[in-house]
């Protein structure tokens, strides 16, 4: 598949008054193929927003190249910007005095789409985002969640080749966040949009993206399919099920040797979760348990969870 978005060695250094400059993005390279939905995941301060703002042409990179649909952004900024729509973190970039429909018509017009040609798509978006009841209400009267949905709809109506979404569910209530994720999932499943979506919430990424790029301290640390990451993790995540309770002495001994073990128990069972234990260490855990006269009922693979994988990668526990 054709690559629609390519970032080569992007670096952004912010100058600060009376302080050292901050390197927010440090030689980041990435690419997104046509109709692919890619997650940009990273803790706060990792450089996600800066990366997206550079791609969207809102701030100037210190160095590096950005290609949007075959156009180099630095050389042909105006043409490049026609290829991309962005929804930025916390920025509900809509017109407060206009109704949802008027906003959608306005943003379609900005892109040069005549209203009569996009009417069908506007109806579809109003339906999809549950804005039907609010069609005649000015945007400022809408709830925060509704405004966020409208802002996303306004980015969509432009029908650009590339869509950038920075923390699209940040600050939304659980229900709205869930609804928005569903819309994104549907868009991803239909495979008709090229999307780079940033989030520090793994659920959003796990739900909607095929591939994830994890950044930390301005650098790419992982770029892989979500399913591959899950598989990689599954081979090293075990759960021991033990009969009865563990004596304190034994628990301390295990904790000292393997600080990453997590212990939990019910009335008659103890569970030890070993997320990042190598095969040989597995035997060592078993030996310690055996020496302490503990019955191991079973050892199973643990269901991997993107959140644990993410934390482990960011902490440098797995590569
Ligand atoms: N305008 C700015 N001036 C100076 N430093 C900034 C500015 N914007 C962001 N930073 C710094 O750049 C780093 C990356 O920030 P950001 O791109 O917002 O990360 P993220 O979106 O992943 O939370 C952080 O250390 C942040 O403090
Ligand atoms: Mg951010």
C-alpha cells in the first residue's frame, strides 16, 4: 500500500527564556500507509502533541522532513495543508454561534466542497455522532462531549487524505469517550481514512488502531502491530496459581529476587503474576516455591494487556 504520511528525522527544539531549550521531538521517523489507523502512544510530555502540530503545519520543525500525500510540507506548505485535517488536544475548533449543521457546512466550504455535494455526508455525520436532536442548537450551548464530537465531525467533513487526532477522548466522560471510540472503530473498520491518533490512553489505541508507535522522551521506542506486541508479551507473562496462602517469609524471598512479581489471593488460592520473567527464571520461581513446600496448582499464560506492555516498554523493561 502506498505511504500517505511520512516523517523523516523530525526534531523540534523549543527555545525557552532563561532556561535550556527543550528537545520535545528527537529524530522521529514514521510512516502511515493509505487507510491505515496508527496510534501514537506515550506518557505525558513524550512529544505527541508537538509531533502532530508539526505534521499539521502549526509549528515549524527544527529539522526533518514531512511528506503529506507526496508533497513536502516545508516546500509547498499551502498544498500540503490541503491534505490534512487535525483535531488538536483540548481545542474544540468550532464556531460557537453556528449550529452543528452550519459548522459542518462551513468547514466543508473551507475545503472547497459545495454544500449540495456534501449534504449526504453531513446528514451521515450528524447521525453518527448523535447530533440529530441538537441540529438547531448553537455550538456554545452543547455539552463538552457534544462539542468534541462536533469538532471531530468538522475535521472529517473536510475529507482530507490525512486525519490527525490529538488525544480525541481526553477529558470526556466515560460514556462519550466510549461513543467516540466506537465511531473511530467504525471508521477504522471501513478502512477509508488514513489516521494518526495520539493518546496516552492505551484503551483508545487498543480499540481503534492496527499499529502503534510508542514514543518516550521525544523518541520512537516501538513501532509494531498491536497484535504483535500482544504476542510478544504473552510469551513472557505467566500466572501461577497456588493452593492456599503463601507464608510471608516465602513471599518476601520471592519479592526480593523478583521485584516485578505481583501477589494476590482469594480465600483458598494465591496468584502470582509474573509479567516479565524469562523462561529460566520461571524454574527458579518454581524451585523457591517447592523448597517452601507450596503446591503449585497451575501455571498459565496471562492475557496480555496493552497498558502493561506500554508501561514495561517505557520503563525499559522490555525492548
Ligand atoms: N511551547 C512550548 N515551549 C516549551 N516547551 C514545550 C512547549 N510545548 C511543549 N513543550 C515541552 O515539550 C515536551 C513534549 O511536549 P508535548 O509534545 O506536549 O508532549 P505530549 O503531547 O506527549 O504530552 C514536554 O517536555 C513539554 O513540556
Ligand atoms: Mg499532548
